[in-house]
C-alpha cells in the first residue's frame, strides 16, 4: 500500500522565497505577504505524517505526529516521496555516497602509509611555502609541463590543471585564480584568511601535518565549516585541498623514485590522469612517462562518464569520480528511467527548459522535454525529496532540510561539486541570502542565479 506524505515545515515570519529578483519594493512586499500566508498554512498543517514501514527510511519517533523532520537534522529521517523512481533514485544516490566515502577513507590510509614509509612525520611551513611559491619547485615545474603539453584531451587537461593550479593556488593565496609564479592580474578576494596564513599560524611542523590529515579526513557535509555558500568566511582548506597538499608533498619527496610514486597512484582510488582518460590496460594507465598527468580529487571530476565508474566489466577505470549530472543520470537509469541512445544529461539544457530562447540553442532539447518536467524555482515549499535543482552550470538533488537558526533553513543535497570541494557527498547548501529580495540559488562562486526544479514526467515513472 502506498502512503502519501505531507512534508510541511514551519519557517517563522522571515520571508526567504523570492525568484527572480523583484523589479520593485512593492513586488518584494507582495512576495513577502505570499510567504507569510504560506508560513501560516504550514503551521496549520504541521508535519502530518502518514507512514508505513515499507515507505519509510528509519523514521525516528515514528509514533509522534508532532515531531518535525528537523529534530535529527538527517535526511534519512524524512519519508521519501511516493514513487518507486524516487525511492530507488535516492537509494542509488546514497549508495554512491557510501562508495565515495569508502574511497576517501581508503585514500587517506594510503597517504598515511606512504608518509610513514618515507619517514615523514612533520612538514615545516617554510618547506610548504617554498614548494608552492618557488618557480623552480617540483610542484610548479609540473604545472608548467602540464600547461605546455599538446594533448588531444584538452578538456581533461584543463580540469587537471584546475585542481593543483586554480583551486589549490586560490586556497593557499586566498585570492581567486591566483598564480604564485606569474603576475596574478586583478586580485579577487576569495577567503578572509589564506591557507598559507592558516598553516603559518600553526607553526609546529608536526602539528601542520596532523592538521592536514585531520582536514583531509572530514567528509563534505559532515562538518559545518563545509557548507556550500558564497560566504568568504568558509575555510580555504577543505578535505580535497588538504588531500592535494599531502599528495604534492609526496610527489616532491618521491621525484627521484617514480616507480614508488606509481605504486602510490595505483593504490589511490580518487584520482585522474588527463593523458589516459580511457585506459585499455594497466600498463597504459600507469607509466612513468605520464606520471605528471595525475591529479587527486575527492569524488568529483569534470566530464566524468559511466566508463569511469568501477564495475565488473570495467576493471581499470582512470577514476572513481563523478560529475554533477553523471551521478543523476546514472541513478535515474538505475531507477528505470529510459534515455535515448547517447543521451548525456547536461545542466545547461535542464536550466533552459521553459525558456524558448534558450531552448532554441539546443537541437536535442526535445529529448529533455519528453523526459522532464521543469518548474521555475520560487519558494522552498515547492521542493519534494528527490527533486533535481538545476541552473546553468550545475545540478543537484534535494534530500531534506536543516534548520540553521530560528527562521533560517539550509538544504541537504546529494551533489558532485567541483571547485575546492572536488567531491561527491551529502552536502549542506545555503539556498538563500538573508535578504529575501535576492534570487534563491547560491552557486559555488557566490553568484545568485535562477534555477529550475526538474522532475521525471509521470508516464516515465517505473
């Protein structure tokens, strides 16, 4: 028997639901009144929960109908929506999250074992400063070599460079797209405190190494400092950045022992080599000739395809990483949704739906319109578990709410996200600025832009 759920939430009197940016103060006030009316409706319907053990995932306090979904701040305590597609879809996303977490833990232990083998029990700040700022260092020499490579895989080369060059340099310097070895150009502050300043303040070499391993062990979404937000106060050293720093230290220490460096890379799960994105053999994947082409990530890499996901028939993937739309498409397929041959889910197409001018840019848009229903994102009460939220450049899946203050809520999301996160995980994302007259979506670079809620059309549901 299928039971319905009415996920109703109390949001207080603060309006946080405007889309797009109002043209006038009066328009904003109209939205505010609409929001207050909806708040009253939510309050009158507080958390009506009709539940059944088959339609629930470990709902805590299941006999208490006054319990709100926020009590335990975990999406698994919320009842999934009504369709089989939604249940299977969310379980698939959760399974990939478990896989990536296992790989993250495996990689951390691998890095620790190689530090132990090399008898590295401390890292001085002066060493790290020289490694990342000296033009002749092993790190910067590698960056130049990658930059000058005339590879046929330019797309993957650019992604590889974005890890150690753009994301890592920005995190260490505190400025967006900063180069330590060239003139940096216009300085755009990204963090209130740079990664190098954080490491310098720790001072003690043993404590610096301990700090990097501690940061590398934190999974995105499990640590409140890792909320996806435009706030400049978020820490510049995320788990993925800490992992990159630790790898670059080993790359430097093993520069005269390339075979041992290959042994390290063979044991790392979350990595990528732009020179062999589709290896046919282990000898092709791991060669001292292409060793500089590897970069590490924490679950995400740009342009990931299904061949990169380990399966019984794909024993030598270059990476176990995902990108934002691959994981969504793969889990929809596993849930029974049928896509046309060679279909590739792209956020730009999802964001274009319902906009005739943008739709006209994409010849394949009818495939999207046949599969998906698109609803302009306006207010948080539109969301149902399993909804895809897409804007031009990114897509993620709604997995629940977290109350962060009396009148303010964040979202749990399943998403593969790039930048300094470079991870697939159960994330925590801010959807709204405090000013309710701004658009609703925070992108990773701090911009606020329109978005669509994407759902599978009813006839395609399993």
